[in-house]
C-alpha cells in the first residue's frame, strides 16, 4: 500500500477493515506466512506505528510469536516438569508445589497474559495462608518455569521479578550443650541412644544415619563412611539415594569416646550381616521419621529440652561444636556441603584434620562427662 509520499512500505502493510478500524499485517520472520497484529487500531497512523515496532523487534531479534504465548501455564508446567532430570523425591516435591500452589491460580492462564502484578498478588495471598519457606519454593519453581518459557521464545520477559521473593532468612536454630545432648541420649529408648550421639558428634543427617550399614562403620579408626541417604516418598515407600550434595559421599571421623557406645549398639540393636542397617525401627523394620518422632519428643521433654528443638538441630549442634579450630573447607567437607571436586580432594581428611576435629569433640565429651561423674 502506498504511503503518504506515494511509496510502498518496505515492511508489511496496513488496511482498513469494514468496521472502520485499521489492521497491520506483516510476514512471519520464521515461516514467511502473512500475519496480522494482535489488535486493530483506531487510525491508520496507529497501525503504521505498531508495524514499525514489530519491524524493530524483528530486527533486534526480540520478536516472539504472539500465538506461542497463548499456551496455558498448566499445560506448559506439566511439560516443563516432565523434561527435568530430577531425583524421584525432588520430582514429587516439585509436582506437589505446582499442584497445590501454582495451578489453582495460573493453570488456565496463557503464559503471555501473566504479569508481574499478578505474580505479586498471588504471592501476597499465599503468604497469608501458608509458611514463607513454602511460598519461596513455589516462587522459585514458577520463576524457573517462566525462565524456560523465555528460552523457548514463548514470552519475552519473565514476570517473576519480585525482589527478595526467592529467598528467606532462616531463623537461628538452637545449639545444644554436650550435657543436653547426653540428657536426650540417656532419656531416649536404648536402641536410639547412638542415633542421637552420632547425629550430634558427626553432623550426619537423619537420612544418612537411617541408611548406615554395619560395613560403613570402622571402630578401629573411629570413623564411618557416608555412602547413601534414605529418602521417603509421599506413598511411604523408602529408597536409598545419593546423599543430598555431590560432596555427600564422604568419610567422617567420630570421637573415640563413642567407640564403646558404637560397639554396644552393634552387638545389641543393629541388623545382621555386613549389610545390616545400623539403626532399625521399633518393630525390626526400617527406621522412619514417623516411627522415631514420638520417641524423640518424649525423650526431649523428659530431658527438659525446649519443645522447639528438632532432631535436625543435633546436626547444627555438631556443626557448631566442630567449628572451633576447623577451617571452612574442612568443616564443609565434614558436613557434606562442599562441591564434588572439593570432596574428592579432601576425602583423605579422615586420617588427618578430620580426626583432629573428632578428637576435639571427644575432649568436649570427656570434659563435660567427667565433670558430671565427679
């Protein structure tokens, strides 16, 4: 169509519809097919300006197919989750977060229609009905989904742009004294006594302790090997997986003062054979959080420890006690938080500096227990 100067446009065209409004048309840069702009315009000038913007977006490589953004969030989220390489338990958690916290609001909405204002409104509503850690996780997953949609050129910009919404400050957890650790260990059922002591003085996670086998413990060197971690699905099924981080496969020294407790436990309570579980459930089955929780609560209260103290706080306690004199890297390796590369480099520490860390923990045990006995 000629413009006001009588020359034809080099890009696209505009035409007036029977309604009197104006339509902008152009060639799809990918397929070459003739496309119409998403909306019509009151004047010819408005249509030509819109066409100029479309041409500029194509030139800058910022143009996206308007039809692509019409994919519904629920449909795209399902495909996104299916394409991710995730551990079974992580996949289950992601699916639960998407189903419970994202789909009720966004499922039927086209990706391109979701705005930052809508995301902010959704987050505010979520914070009123559930805990902040859950909302942070839901926001992180939604942001990841929308980032992929940007990469797939379905939308131009990720609407998840709320500053600070992807993190939260973890409340400071309590640190128990050595006396308090032993008070709980003495109060709990005998077959769980060593579980409490190793959690506090090795810093192992519950899942790592639950998956320990006899062959993982060396009482001569007072060390154990973390090779796996027990996970539980929402269905109740248990399975062993790789530890939480790449550095999770590691040797960990424990205080020599615990050797008698370890030997006694292995003689009386552990499963049979080299592959027998070190810790078993109350009826001889697998140890689970659910069949341990009541024993923990009862022992904690009997020992006079505050109700807010969780079993995982024993790990935090061990981390804090071990920190004295240990470098950051040594401590991270002991706790299974370093990178895989660092873990490989420093796994020899069980015979060196990690032994020194365990010995310092042992000295704290001797000092505290010695004073208690005199």
